[in-house]
């Protein structure tokens, strides 16, 4: 066993070589497969759709906020990985009565790099992770070339009824800044907002996320009616909100101009 401090400051006893892992975070499931831990992952959430074979081959233990504790008990994990962003304190507290639980916290790009380093250390996958981190850090060194939207304002909408935005102190906010956007949402985390408030802010860009709410053309039509000078686009939610392998895809999408597609209505 080794003592590891997770990303919310908890000190946990982690097995030296965890071989029965449950991931409660879709982006971390993606990362674990990328690190070559496919065989060690025994349980995932119903939202862990990357890589596609994960849902086909691994036991589903529930959602990110509601797990089936009896299914987890059947799997007998020696490590559960969660995140402050998506999992509840109550759920983590219940799980850690029986199992080691490592909690990640990724409010920005740099914290995402640190998370990769920590998990690579736990699973002794430094060589694979170092290659990934080298690429990401190298991209970060030349970040000025990605400031394509410097001087441009935006709002990033993640939910409907009520409308919710990605605000400050979120990974999404960090990625918007990465490409130069000024996020007009001044609140922390994920504030709700009324349509008339969005209209009053008059963002240059309105990004409608593909997740967690899957915005469609009919949603874009509402905004375009009241914001004729705003460019309404459908953003790839995984690229803006998932860390791990999606961080690599984010930079490729900037170069290929596939971070979003425009509304055609």
C-alpha cells in the first residue's frame, strides 16, 4: 500500500498495483484505456462512452451521481476513482467506507495535466503518460497560436430549462480562455440564466454544447431570433469538458476547425 494525496487534499491508502478499478468519471475511463489499463477496469458509469468499446465490455455501475452499491460490491474493486466535479460527496463518503476512493479535481487545463501525472504514478504508467504530457505541454508552450478568438466574447450554454452556463472556475472556462474567448459569464461554476439576460449580454459567439444537454437546431433558432448579430454554434462538449485523451483532440480540433459546427437554420 502507498499513501497518496488526491486532488481535493485527502490522503488515501492505495494498493501498489490496483487491478480491479471502477471509474465513476467518463473522461477518466477514457484516460485509463489510453494508459493501457483496459483489463484492470471492471466497472464504469453509463455515461462512459469513450472509447466506444468500454460500454460494450465493462460492467455498468450506474450514473455519475447515483451508483448501484450492490453492483459495486459484487465487483469488489481495490480502487474507485471519482471526481469533485461530477460525483456527490454523499456517494464518495459511502464508497470510502469499504474501498479506497481517489478523487480528482480538474477546474482548469493545468489541473488536468496534474491529474494525468497522479494517475500514471498510481498505475505505474509513467512512460505512456509522459508521451501524452509532453505533447500537451508542448502545445501549451505555443498557446498564442491558438488565440484565434482574442477580443471576442462568448457564452457557453450547457443546459436548458433552466438555461445554465459554464462560468468561472470550471474546466470549460479554462478551455474557452485557451482559444482567446472572453467568457461573459462572471459567476462561479454553472449559474442559471434567463433568456432575456443572454439577449442583454449580446455575446459575439453563443456556444451550445452537445452535452450534458444535446442542443438542436430548434434551440438555435430561438437564440438567433433575438440575437441576429451573434454567431450561434454547436460545440463539441467532449472537447471542451473532458480531460485526458480529449485534451489531445482539443488541439487537433483547433487546427482542423472542428471544435464546433455552425447552426444552419
